């Protein structure tokens, strides 16, 4: 998240009551909670699941807020469509910097890949998915090879694909500047730094109407496509930065339909 308003909204969302999270919602299965080392993760699986594709989800929250239970309708929708769903926690700023957070995501993914078969998932059909700050973390870890054998990526609404370019274009505003305070780390923490020179897993990139999201997403999609990677770019300008995530899984939602078509084409 970049702008101050989005940053504040994320903070408030992180403090929302339990009723807004996944656990305990009517018709939604209770997840199995496991400890992967730095933090915990939840695995949602349909009864009798066996060898199903997996969506590995990392929540948003400006690298400072959020929790694994903030998944909305995603588990219900994805389980109904033949997927296992995993949502992870990771250590937050200021306890852990962004480099450490990316390491946590990679450790969670490694744990899931090693253990998901016993929960009915296929370790060779895992799709990484993240929103906002964690769209950045999924893009970063996916592009740099930190999610070995990941089958596909769903990147939902960030500007943090190329931090140096973002700074040049005036996008390094207060929320980002506090997170990425050391320009010497920008290259290492930019997903775009790892794009060139190799083909990457199929990637679905969505953007909202929030400032700069379309421009940065299109630039990243073009760079990724130039490597021969299959890229699906979704124009989500009808959405706010928050609704492009919160509406996922709801009846009639356009992004959900497009993402499901992408999932079926790549891993189902």
C-alpha cells in the first residue's frame, strides 16, 4: 500500500473483530492451524481431499498489519471449486524487516510443499497469491526462485515491483518510504530485479484504480511477458485497493471469475 489513506485502512482492518475473519463463519470449514517455524499457517481442505491444487495466500497490511484469518470468502469459494487453501502469518515490521518477511514466506511455502499431501493437496500444483504488500512479497519470492516449483502466481494490486523506478516517478511516498528506507536495498527487494533472463511461472496480475497501480502493473507485466512468461493482466479499475481483495469469492465478482479461469488453465 502506498497512500496514507490505504495505510490507515489496513491498520483498521487488522484490528477488525473476529467475525470478519474466516473462522466460525457459517458453512466455512475450520482450518487446521500449524506452526512452520517463524509463525503459523492455516490449511483449509474439503472433506476427503486428495491430490488437489493448492492456493497459498499471503494477506496484505502494509508489511505491518494483518493476520492469516483475514481471508473473506476465499476458502469457501476455492474449496467449492476443488482447491486446498492455505493462509499464512509472518513476522511484521518493526520486529522483522521486509527481507526477513520474504524469508518467512519462503519458509512457509517450503513447509507447505513438504506437508500438504497429507492434507489432500498436490505439492506440484501450488499457486502463490498475495494482495497489496503481500502481493509484493509473493512477487519478490516467486521471481527470485524462493518458491521452488511454484505452479503459478496471482499478484493482486501493488506498486512495489520496481522500487528505484517508483522513486524516480514520485511514488515513494510516506508509507513506502518508511518501509523501504534504505535505497541500497531497493534492487534486492524489487521483484523486477529478478525477471530478466529466464521464463517464470504463469502469472496473473491485477490492479485497482488506486494511484499508480495500473501503470506499475502494466510495466511489470510487459517486462515479464518479454521473457516468454505467460502473463494475464486484469484491469481492476472498477475496484478500490481494498475491494479488489475483499470481493474475491463473492457471487458475480469479475476478478474472481478471471482468476478462476486462470487457475483452471494452469493447475486444475
